[in-house]
C-alpha cells in the first residue's frame, strides 16, 4: 500500500531523463550514495545517511525496486534512480508533532485525510503519536502529470468560453453557494464532445444534475466526466480513443443553457481541469 502510485510512476520512467549513466551499488562510498540514501530516508526508510552503500541501503533499494515492479538487484541504475526521484516528488515523510491532527496535516500538504490514512494503513487515525512518521502524498499533481506525460497530454473536449470555473460559486439556478466540481464550457447545442484522453467508458446515461453524461476511466483512479449532453454516442464498456466523439452537447440535467460540464476526478476527488488542459 505504501507505493500506491507505483504503476503511474513506472509509466513515467520511460520518459524520465537522467544525465548520468554510472551504477551505484553495494560497497560504494561518496556523495552519489549519500544522495540515494537521502531519497530513501525521505521515503520513510530508516537509514543513516553516511555515504556508505552497505547492507541496509541495499535492502532499502531492493524494497523500492520490488514495490515498483522493477528488477530487484539492489543496484541503483538510471531506472531505479528516476523512480526514486519521482517517488520523492510525490511523497514526503512527515514526523507527527505534539498537537497535530490529520485534518491539519492533510490541509498543509493539499491532500486528504483519506489519502494519508490509506497510504499509511492507519488503523486508528485519531490516535497520532508525536514522533510517528507518516508518508504523505504531497499532491495529486505530479502523479497525474506523469500519467498525462505518458499519454501525450489531455485535449479539450470542446472549444468554447468557460462560463463557470472550478471552485466555489453561487449556482445559477438553485442560487445556493456551493462547490462546483467542474468547468462549464458554453457551446452550441449539438456540438461534438470529444474524449479528453483515451479510456474505457464506465458510465453513460442520466446522472441526475449532470443530465445525460459520460464517465471515462483512464486507469490509475483517474476519470473524466462530461455532463449535460443531448445525445450519448458510446456505451458502458466501450474503449474510446482520445479525440473520439462520445456525445453531442446539450442542456440536460440542471443547466441554464447548452454547455459541457467537464470534470476530472482523481480517486473520487475532483481537481481543477484547467490545471491539466493545454
Ligand atoms: Zn457545471
């Protein structure tokens, strides 16, 4: 459970660039070894950062390689090094201070309590002990960015003016101040709606407020949502290519006029699509 992002990270490796080419292995000493040890410590491994590649360092490297599905040889080559760097970007270790609680920690790192609980397999999240080390997924951004990188990036599902952004707003119909989990893109009725990324259709039908909507699963717990359509052109179970027309826009569900409500969810949480669209 520690490396829940493993699949994503491995995918990112192919595109990771590492200038060096030497291998760092058992018996070596020096700043290169120190750097690797520091990365391992940042990831929650208990090591002394002394620049000596001993049995403990090797065991930690092998553990990471095993968790990530890499070749388990205890040798830090370009692939393992890139994996460590990528992991460190996505995860930090945090030592619990007196008076801390998970909500505050989650807020500080822009993540969720659930993420921290599941990442650390916490049995009793309400009993944090000072000195306890937690691994914190720092942000969904680097991880999701990796996926986008592998897939060549997301494309706009439609072209149009953004009539309502992501975040808190007063709903135009209900007048209730609430969180808007997507962006509304104003388009003419019947405009082709395209898949922002390739994936598998997991919902296609009436989703209440979103009206006739499509949900595409892109793997790695990432889904995109397309709401308020007038017609749906794909079915649950279909695999769609990026750019494939999946629906025609409309104003079904709760909508004042024809527009596409586009959402991105990571692990069931919405994120701001504008961070990921080109
Ligand atoms: Zn909307």
